[in-house]
C-alpha cells in the first residue's frame, strides 16, 4: 500500500490516478472475499464503497471508513528513507501514509477480509467507504467524501454508527492506557477579507492603502477572539482526562464548571485547551502588490477558522463583519458548519469500551474527545448521527508523525487494531 504514491492534489488534473489504480489492484489481490461477497460502487475518480447485506436482525448498518490519499512528501532530502518504499526498518513500516491513513485502511480491510474468509456473515448491513481526497480542498471538483456520502443518501440509507480516523490508544503512567475516542470535531472554515482600490504609485499613498486597511482588519479581528464556552463534549473530555493531569490542574479539569475562571486562565497559556473552548482564528495567507513602488489595487488576507459546535458559518462571518474598517469586505471561501457531536452514552462507545477492556484489562481510561482537526465524516451528517473517530492503534514514541518527514509506524501497532475491528464487527 505504501508503495502506491496516492498523493492527492487540490487540482484533480494533477493527480496521478494510476497510483490509485495500483492500490485498487492490490486490494483485489489481498482481499478477494471482500470483492467476491460485497457489492462495490465506484464513486468519483477513485472512491470505493462496498456493501454487504446482513442476514437480518433489525440492527442499524455499520460503516467503516478511511481515505486512500496521502499528503506530498515535502523536502525529499530530509527523509532518511524512500518515502514510498514501505521498507521495514527497526521494526517499523516506513513511508508516507503509514500513520495517515493507510494504517486504518489496512486494519479495516484486514478485519473484514479475515472474518469473511472464516465464513462469518453479519446480521446487519456492513459498509466500507474509502475516499481519495481527504488531505486537500478540491478546487475544481466535488470532494470525494461528499460524493461517497451522497451515494448513500440517494439510496435512502441511514447508518447506525460510523468509524473513521481520529483517536488512538496511548500509554500513561502506572500501567494505564488512555483511549481517546473522537466524538466530534471542529470544522475548518476558510474566509478572506479584502479591499479594492484604484492603486497607483507609492509616492502618492494618500490617507492609506488597501493593504493597510486589510492589516487593520486583521488586528481588529485578532484582538477580538470568540469568547470561551464549555460545550457538553468538552466538559466530558476534561472530566475524563482529569486523572492524567498534574496536581493543581487535575482539580480544575475535574470540575470545569465550578472552576471556570481557573480553566479560562489555563487556556490562555495552553493552545490546545484554548482551542477546545472556542472558535479559533488563524490568519495564514496575504497578498497585495507584487512591487514595492506600486499601490495595490487589491489586497487580501486569508484565514482559517476552526468552528466550534454552537457557531455556524454565517454567524461567524457576521461576527467578523463588525470589526472591518470601511471598504474592507469579507467572503466565505470554503468549509461547513460543524456537525453535532456524538455521545459517550451510545451503544458503539460502550461496545468500544468493552472490547478495549477485553484486550487490555481494566486499566483503560476512556476519554471522549472533541477533535480540533477535521475528517471526512463532516460530509456524512445526513447519513448518521453516531460517529466514532478511532483507529484503535496504540501510539508511542516510535511513531513518525503524520504529514512530517520520516513518517513510520511500529509493526506491532498494526495487529491490535485489526483485532479490535474484528471484535467490533462480531459484537456490533
């Protein structure tokens, strides 16, 4: 899988689709029972959606999803190994996509194939949905996950539970493990502020430039962040993770409402906690004149907003508008209102807890998590209300991080994830 360089691009015309075809050929070779027994819909350029009809029990369908695409490798000279070799070095599988997200792709397909080969058949409808453009914002086509979700919608299919990438298992002190289950996610919404002017020569700037007005707008917006608020999922996350915190902070996490002022003070010093408690703003791009002696006729600044549940695309844009100087305008570029969060009281969450205790014993701390990054599940809001973002891989210091150079995953982290999904499929 790693040797298939399935790199996505915002321009679909720049994608090497032959690499995806190579990956699909591997799927057919290694997972014959999936291809023989499950109905396959090919969606978009490289989307694969499999369906196995259940024997009939009244249970709602289960959907396992992942994405086939990977990000670019960046500077090749910084890699210690061929990023598309799939070599095994010091007990780790090395290469781009090993931790995002071909490890989950492998786990889900292996689990389904293994059980089908043993003669197992579910009493519920089972779906696999494999996207191909999760890592990019497509500029000239409909998003892959959107196409896959719409394929289910047009058939009138409702999914009971979805599993996708997100949380993992992590070793903690005193032999404990924490299982971080993503029950919600903030969405990435992109806006642009801009101002148009006649332009001219820099020797006659007058009262100011379009770029100066945009700069003032940036300062105004950054100095008026969204206020902190405690969502139900953030509260659950803080309370569940309290035992892992040092003394002094543990007590604040355990009672986030009662210690609200202390929690807000902590958040101002901790970017991750800060992001958990409000919609965040990050200016990341700017453009104006291409020469120092030319007044810009168009100045713009793009910014990424991670929207928290309770805010919507329109309300966020309205909030920013009040801080714009005269002549500066704002437009929504891309991104959706966040989906509702799932609950830790669901059957799927409790089943996940049961399976992890069977696998690892009682010293597993279940932590419902609000993910700060977005996944393909955002397009499935009309298909299912119960989404668990969890791969069941045990993560430790040997991992080479996703999107970074020298990405890798320990081989011994792979089998337990397959085992988790095998148990999930049988017990669901």
